[in-house]
C-alpha cells in the first residue's frame, strides 16, 4: 500500500517540494548483490565494468558538469569583487599630452529580495541530484547487463556441451544402425534416419558457437575492453551460477523507493518547482548595490605615493512595467514543465511497480518449471539408455530410439536454458528493486 501511494504525487503548500523525502542528501552505496551468485569471475567482470564502462564514465562526466553549474549559480548569487586597472594618455590641440593611471577595487551585489537567485540555486542543486541519480541508474543497468550476459554465456556453454554429448551418442547409434544394416537386420531407411538425426544435432553446434562468441564480445565491451580481450578468460566452460535462494527475500520492499530512476524523477520535480518560483520572482523589482574604491595618479609610480583616492557607491532598482506578457508566459511555461515532471514521476513509479511484480512472477514460475524439467530430463536419460540397449538387442525398432534421443536432447537443452533464465530472473528482480542501492546515514 505504501508503494502504491507513491504513484500519487502531491506537494506541500509551504515548501513546494515533493512530500516524499527519503534521505535525499544521503550518500548511497551499492550492495554487491552479484556476490550472491558465488562466482568470482562474475564479480570481477561487474567491478571492472563499474570502473571502465564508457556509459558510466559519460554519466560521471555529466554529474561533474551539473555540480559545476550548481557551483557557478551559488557563486554568482553572492557579492562579487574584482580588481581593475587602467592607463590613459590624452592630447588636444590646445594642450600637451597627459597621462592618467588608476587602480582600484570594484564590488557589486544583487539583493535577492524576492528569492529569484535562491530559486535558481535550488533548481541547480536538484539538477545535480538528478544527475547523480541518473549515474546510479546507469550503474544499475550496466551491472545487470553484465550479469545477464554472463549467465547467458554459461547457459550457452551448457547447451553446447549437451549438444556435443548427444551428438556423440547419436553417432554411436548411427554406427550400430550401420552394422545392423550390414547384417540385414534393418533397412537403409533406419540408417538414413540415424544420419539425419546426427546431422541435425551437429548443425546446432555452429550456431551455439556464434552465440558464445557474440556474448563474449558483449561482455568485453561492457567492461570497457576490446571485443576479443576476454576470449581466453571466458573460454573455459563453467556451470551456470545459481543465486542464493533467499537473495530476493533479503531486499526489503521499501528499497523500491531508492530506485535511481524514481529518485531522478523526484529531483526533476524539485528543479521544476524551483524554476517556477524563479520565473515568478523575475516579475518583481530587482535591487542592486555596487561600489568602487580606486587610486588615481598622473604617473604609474604615483599610484604608490601621492595618488588621489576616489570612491563611489551606487544603488539601483529595476521594475518591469510593460513586457507584453512575457513574464507571465515564462511562469506558465515553467508550470507546464512542472506538470510534465509530475506525470513522468508517476509513470516511473508505476513502471517500477510493474517490473517488480513481473520479476516476482517470473521467478516463482520458473522455479516450478525447473523442478519439473529436471524430472523430465532424468526420465528422458533413463528412457534413452533403455532404448539404446533394447535396439542393440533387436527388441525395438529404430523409431523408438530416434524419438527418445530427440526427447532427451530437447529436455536437457530446456533445463540448461531455464537455469540461465532463473539466474536472469534474480538479476531482473534486483534491478527492479533498485539494484541494491541503499542510503547510508
């Protein structure tokens, strides 16, 4: 119920900021959820991707840019002080040439009476926080992509091993069939059928090898390397890693509130609110204070001794009178941008809830499917052994052997594929719940 309530965004009248304020300024760190698969190589690849992935580096640069722009806004809102100097040489028809040198300090300050500068700073700060959340969203996506690609790689390796084992078994059956044909116990039809079955299984191997190579290349690029750099590391076959069965239960449901995309959408609302305030404040008078303190002398050396001290103080006010409705239109434009940000936030929350429900349902059903398919694979292995023995003894025809071999290959391939899918379900659930990001006090 709490999560569903997040989809209904409202604002407080006083602060004009989203009601949801879960540790907005707290530093956040990712939990190494990938370690729950207990595969050191997977952990190595994920950590390398976090350091070298080009999308992450781009998001980091965007965050640095947003923070720098925020600092620019903070700096320009306060008083400014500058050092100035000048030298002048003048001459007229009735007088000789003369020199004048000046050196001084100039100061200025725009008094933020109606809060226009403060609102702009709040908008810049919210933009920086949104960029930070976007960086986390990229990190979550990249770590999930690495894990999914790695699981696919191991699953394809298992499928390749199954195809090779079944091919060896079918080639033995083909040899037996040829011997029986030579003895006149079977016809050439059975020999051709055995050759067809072996050739069909052999045809799957090149496709699996292609998938393996492409997955290795994807993992290399995700970790910031050239496509062939991981071939030696990933070529050895390993079993499909399985996540801890309690992995998903260890992540509290409220972690959804820390999803990076949800946080980024919230910060964009905050920025839009601040820009509405800034646009409204720009319609009111602005006040500026300025002054200068300088030394004036006829010679450059005279600036240090005997110079004239000149000081000035200026106060000004600017009041917009007629602008053709431009100020009001700017406010309306920012209010429309705020409404867009609100709608985007609600859509993000609803999408997050959907992804969690989908991942939970897929995880539950795939667990049940895996148990049933493992039982089917065991029965298919037993049936295949029995069929081969009885065919070698001449007790059954070749059609039965052919059917049991096809069933065995299909069920074993399904088990290997589903094991990888089950691991992928865990990854998608963790990603849907925010990728393990948790606020630190």
